[in-house]
C-alpha cells in the first residue's frame, strides 16, 4: 500500500519549509514567536500559537526526515539521521546512554509511543520541591485529555508482542497488576520500528501531527539550523543567532542566520535547552542552570527463554506493571 509522504505533498502545496543547508548568504528571519526545537514542546507550541493567528518560526538543528526515508527501516541510517550524537550521547562517565532525538519532530519522531499522563507523585514533587504552580493533577487533567484526543492516545488493544507477553505472564504469576500501555498511534502496523521513524505515519509524532498543522496555519519551519546563542539585554531576549549546517546536519556551512521575534520559546530538550541558556550567558544568580537534570533510566532485563522471542517485532512497549506505582 502506497503511503503518501506528508511533506512532499505539503511543500508542493506551499508550506513554508526552509532547508538552511541550501542557504548561501547571511539573512534575518522574523516572526511573532520563534520556537527553538521541534520536538514535543516545540511542535505543540507551534500548533497552538499558529492557530491563535501568530506568525510562528519553528527552528530545528536536525534534518527534515519523513516517512519516505524511513521505509528502509535501517538502524544505522536512523541513528545517524535521527538521534543526538548519532545515538552515542552519554553521561560524562559514559555509564548511562542518553537517547534523544535530533530531527524535525525531535524525540517524538523516534520515541516508543507510550503515552502516560505525568504521574501524580511527580506533579506533587514538582509542586513541593520545585515550587511549580498550576500543574496539579486536577489542573493538568483537561490538558492531558486535550492532547490524548489530539494524538489519538488509547490503550494498545492488540495482543502484546512476545517480550511484552512474557512480562504480562510474569506479572500474572506474581499477582502483580499490569495493564495495556496507552499509545499515540493511528492505523499502527505493529511493526516494532518506532525507534527508527515510523514508515507508515501511524505514530502520531509531532512530525505528522502538530507540525503539519502549524505549517497549514502559515508557520515557517527551518531545519538544519542550529541556534548558537540567544541575545539579551535588560533581562529580555532580543534575538538569536543561528548557524546553518551542511547536508550532514552537523558541520556549519558558514552561513549565519539572525532571528528576530517578540517572543522566544526554547524547546531544545532536557540537555540542549540548558546548554543554550548557559552558552548565551543568561543571568543565573543562584547558579541553577543545568543543575537539576533528571533522567528516567531504562534497565534491560535479559533472559534465556525456552521459546523463541523476537523482541524487535511488534509494538515495543505495550504492557506496564502498576503494582509499585506511587
Ligand atoms: C528512543 C526514545 C524513546 C522514547 N520513548 C518514549 C515513550 O515511549 N514515551 C514517552 O512519553 N517518552 C518517550 N521518550 C521521551 C520523549 O520523546 C521526550 O521526553 C520528549 O520528546 C521531549 O520533548 P522536548 O520537546 O523536551 O525535546 P525533544 O522532543 O527531544 O525535541 C528537542 C528538539 O530540539 C532540537 N534542538 C536542540 N537544541 C537546538 C538548537 N540549539 N537549535 C535548534 N534545534 C535544537 C533537537 O534537535 C530536537 O529535535 C523517548 C525518547 C527517545 C529518544
Ligand atoms: S509499531 Fe506502529 S507506530 Fe511503531 S513504527 Fe510500526 S507502524 Fe509505526
């Protein structure tokens, strides 16, 4: 079955998409709101703000890679094109791999589609320990509901794949509760390739949901443009300087792009956002920048099984034990 490439069609119909690798002279881009990073935070912001009638500029350092280029389902291509540091990003001691996306759609282009609401204990921790206001379970409920509807989040109804089945059997044996994970998919082929870019546009990542909608609303997407620095004076962001990258989306091509906007949203992910703020020399009187990064470690469980288990086939995460939550 032929799967139409959303971007090939959209660009042909007039979407404003700029590949900074093709720029040959310095230039200035202007907008009401400039959004740095096109992942979960950037994509949703772009859709909401463009719907509100604002002129939105969405900037992404990684390349625009779409379903047509995911069809080979090749891991080497995916790590090279879609992941920060080719998938080799790690803590400074090398002990923990830090997997993050780096293409249009950010980490949502490669994530595994598990779509949980932020757990109540986490929201409570933020309120109590980090003075975050307006994010209680009750206040967040309508927002979660809105995004669940927007991204087609529903518990995975198909049978779990072999390794998730083993997890379910283990939970049942131990008397632990386990439930089907909600996934943000529409017409999923159960292929198991979520981590390498969905070849059939079933995963409702930002690449196929909010960003196309923002482009339909007149937003501009610039990819292969890395924001090096935010400019600021008197406590206000006045602009940003970006460097266009070559086709490899890594090395600068020598062209500088100045960004002017009334508002800036920095949505570069948990590592790159504080890095940008730090290298821009933003005021940080309490030396808090980059000091509170949290990760959710993923621990692999490996076992020799009596039957054949092909964990790479089928939705990669579909069963979650809940007995120990909260
Ligand atoms: C392999 C993998 C599997 C995952 N599975 C799940 C899952 O099943 N369920 C779940 O809830 N979460 C999952 N996640 C995590 C989830 O995708 C992220 O938490 C979420 O996407 C983070 O959103 P974000 O907007 O902060 O950053 P991202 O989505 O990472 O987007 C940030 C974007 O900003 C760009 N950027 C950064 N700095 C600059 C700069 N200076 N200039 C221009 N662009 C810049 C980056 O290239 C990137 O594209 C997974 C992540 C990965 C990598
Ligand atoms: S499992 Fe579904 S969402 Fe994931 S890559 Fe395959 S078709 Fe896409």
